């Protein structure tokens, strides 16, 4: 019986073992390269400031790997090489410089290397931990600012792509979420207006005041007053008639409290106070005055444009009607009928407090 030599078998086994080791090493390198959340922190073992940076990185969800730079000088080439060896997307090295630090950051996602001098506070024992924490936070924010450039419409080219995981960790809230100042619930409005009732009299000017309270997003209450600044006048060859009307009331408001454009619908009841003065140019009759008070339902449509949450421009159109109207008589003759319908338009400003 011929005995075979074990040498070929041993060589084959050695070759297989070497191939497996190389494959394992390549797989490990590939796994490292595919770890998109790893940041290499170059600092001596046990360095207090380096450990602070590691803690800040881990609080943001990054995985930090500490590398000992030994006596190697801080340069862009050495920092980038360290990041590649660790399979990291970036490398950080902070070198003490008096009470502050000299920070080096190599960002492989944007292809940039950042060098920044950061000054510290007073160098006393009681303030050292707080100073290190503040500096470490500023170092990490400097890294975040560099990585955020990968979210630009035209990001700078880098060695590594900005993976979805990186984008999620660095996601910035939408502008609407940042501008979260709520609109005030209590508002005061002031506007010049014009009051008209088609029935023979002209238009009168008024100062329109309003107060609205919106405790909820879409429903509130309001009060208004239209104070006459001029009277409506009727001029004919044989008579002259002036009419002043005070319009005041309140009701329920349906509106959009938030937003740049805020439409509103008001439903309410008003008290109308009328004062008239007339004169007839004829034999013996010089003139007379009279007053009347009545109530009238009304509806008002409005829209406001928010310049700021507290200051808005607004315009309103009110329509009302007095059931029988108010007849104005001179010498026992009906001259005009007022109040069927009543129109009040205004445009002005709107201020919010609470």
C-alpha cells in the first residue's frame, strides 16, 4: 500500500485558511465602510476632553471610535487617513491651546477639512468641567454644520454619499415649525368706514372700532361700533336734510385665527341710534330735529392679512336691515326712508395682545 505525503493536504488547508482570513478581513473592512454613523475621535487614551466629545456624539445617535494619534501631528492628510482606517464618515481632533482648543474636522461626506480656534473660559478648577462640556458641544455643532451642507440642492462632492441615516440624524425642522408663534386671541381693530342706506340720503363717514376674542381656532365673539364722523345729506331746491347714525352691536365670529390670510364671518345684532335735522325753505317753516333708536340684525364678511402675528391689515363689509325702515318727516311729509338696507364698509388695521 502506497502512503501519500501530507504536505499537499496541509498546503491546501493553509490556502483555504488564508483565503478565509482575507475574505473575513475584506468583509470587516466593508462592514466598517458601510457604517454611516461612525465618527473617529483622535485623542490620547483617557483624555477627559475627548471623552466629552464622544459623549456629545453618542447623545446625537452617532457611534464614536477613539483613536490614539500618539505623536502624529494634526494635519489634513493624517486626519483623513484616520477616518478611512476607522471606516468613519468624519474624524475630529482637538488640540489644547491654553484655555481653549484648536479643532480639526475632516468631513468625508462633503470633502472638507475644518480648522477652528475655540476660546475657553476662565481656567479654574471649579469651571473646568463646565468649560469642557461647552467646548465639546461647540465642536460637535461644528461637525453638524459641516455635514448639513450635504443637504444643499448642490452639495459639495465628497468621498462618501450622504446616506438616509445621516440625513435623518441631521434633519432640520421645517420653517413653519420654527415660526411657531401663535396668533393673539384678543384683537382690537380701527378703521375708517363709509355708512350707506340707499333711500335718498348720501354716504356718511365713520370711525369703526372693533374688539374680538377668539379663544378657539375658529369660533369667538366680537363687538363693534361705527361712530359717525359726518352726516348723510339730502339737498333739494326747497329743503335740506342731515342724518347721523351710530351703529353698535356684537355677536359671534367664525374665522381662521392662524395663517397669513384670515377670513371671517360675523353674525350679530346692533342698536342703531339716528339723529336728523331738516329745514324747508318755504313760508314760515324753518326746520326741526328728531331722534330714533331701533335694533337690526346684521352679517359681516371680513378678511385680514397678517403682517406679523400681532399686526394685521383688514377689510370688512357689513349688511343689515331695519324691518320697517325709519321714515324721516318734515312738515308731516315723508322725505326719505332709511335702513332698508344698511351697508357699512371699512378698511384699516387690527392689533393683537394675548
